[in-house]
C-alpha cells in the first residue's frame, strides 16, 4: 500500500487535513489565513537553520540574490519545485515568485463559502519567519492562488528593512540590529 508513496504526497495530505481542521474551528476565512501565517512563521524560524546547514549557500549580498536562493534552492529542497522570480521593482526591493505548479494543491477543492481563504498562506509565513531569522524584514503576500482557480500561485515579496548583523566576540553569537 505504501509503495511509491512520496514525502511530498504526505505533505499535501497533511497540509490539506490541517486546513480542513482550521475551516471547522474558525468561522472567518481571515482567522484561518492569520493562523496559517502564524504557523508558517514558526516553521520558518526553525527551518532556516536546517536550510543553512544543508545548502551551503554563501551569504547573499542583496535582495535579488536572496530571492534567487529562495526560488532555486529552498523551494526545490523542501517542495520539489522552482518558482520563477520576476516582476522586479526598479529599486530592486520587491519581486514576485510564480509557482506554475503549487505542490500543496494535490487533492484540494475549496468550498465556495471559503472565497477569502488563502490556502497557500503558510508558505508566506514560512518565508517571513525564515527571512526574519537572517535579519530581513520582508512583507510577503499571496496575490494569486491556484486553489482559487488562478492559473499560477504568485507570492509577492517586498523588502521592508535589512538589519545589520553584529557579532559579539565573547559569545560568537549574532544579533540583528536596525541599520
């Protein structure tokens, strides 16, 4: 029965069950969206350490490099997909990630009464949490969601603030401070 069962399929089923439970527990879609974002942030703050240990990526010099690493390394590593990074602003501080195939969308049908549900909102939370841990404050929003019959899933990322990293000599710890 479990032959050929992939970890991605387990993720899809588990995530779908989680969202279904939130739909039962919460009356408003906005409350579900907030909870998915909050859960994602908690995951992201822990996942970033695993990512940095396993990926061996160098420190990114700018937000463009950060977005490319997220798309080409992190998404591929954890979700098995590589989003396109596009629609850069002239200032280079915001862009969109386009997922042609959203890996969370395996067996999902969103009821019509849940028209404001942002099914993939946990991904936004994960990115927020992970980027916060590397001293970047980024506004991340789900603009299009293939769960809502959009052709793609679009995640918009806008760099709000970059914090300096200060290392203390005594404890060799990193601290983020406003720049």
